C-alpha cells in the first residue's frame, strides 16, 4: 500500500490526513480536497479554498502521488508554481497552497502488497508561521455565488449571497483584483 500524509493548520489546530492507494473515496481513484463536504473526501474550512479545489491520486505509470487542479479561477500553487491545467507530482516536503491555506506533504510511503516493510519517508511536524496568513501583496479572494455569479466577501460565507440569498457553501473561491472589494 502507498500512502501520502498531509498536515496543515485549520482553526488553530494541526490537522493530519493520510491518503492511501487504494482508498475508498467519493470519486474512485482520487481523493478530492475542498470546502464542499458533498464532493470532497478531505474538507477544508478555510474560505479561500474552493468548494471542489484539487484531487490527489496515485499515478500507476510513474509510481508517485500527483495533484490535479479542478478550479481554473483559483488555481493551486505547489512548491511555488501555479498549477493551472496540469498534473504535478507530490513529494515529501511539497507545499500545497489552496487559496491562502498551506498544506505540507510530511510523509510518503511506497510498498507493494506482498513485500515486507514498506519504505517510509517522514518529516517531523513543524509549526507553520504563516499557514493561514495572507501573503503580503495584492491578491484577495471572494466567493462566486453559484446562482447569480456575483462575488461576495468571505465574511458572507455563513450568511449567504448578499444579492440573491443563495447559500455560499458550494460557491467557487475566486481571485479578485486588489481594488474589487
């Protein structure tokens, strides 16, 4: 069995999830990450993460875990490279930025069913100084209403769209220019 372990800070708490191959999931062959619990296997509460943001899967041909972007309006960044339409390999130590949330690949284990002990690579957990802090600069995020497509600030997440009242739980997280608040 092959495993990839992710760690991140969520609401001030260190979270850890293990992705296995094979693993039962809502989308067979992949593990999906995002805010929407109906579509995602790993639910992230940060409002800058899209409802359905990325999926992680095991690539049989190269025998590695990969990440695939599912949001063109809010692309992930892996190891300081924006991933728009491609798949990217994940390694021990990889940093995945989904919106303003950072996840770290802290361990990758490769093993085959009829072998002895699998090979494991581990990193000790380290507190992230800026895991949930916005990067200084000009990028801001908003929630695009699934019904009227207007962009609301993240403070509206619990209240719904300020124009039509639709729930923003499954809203797309979108990048906004610095002056479009």
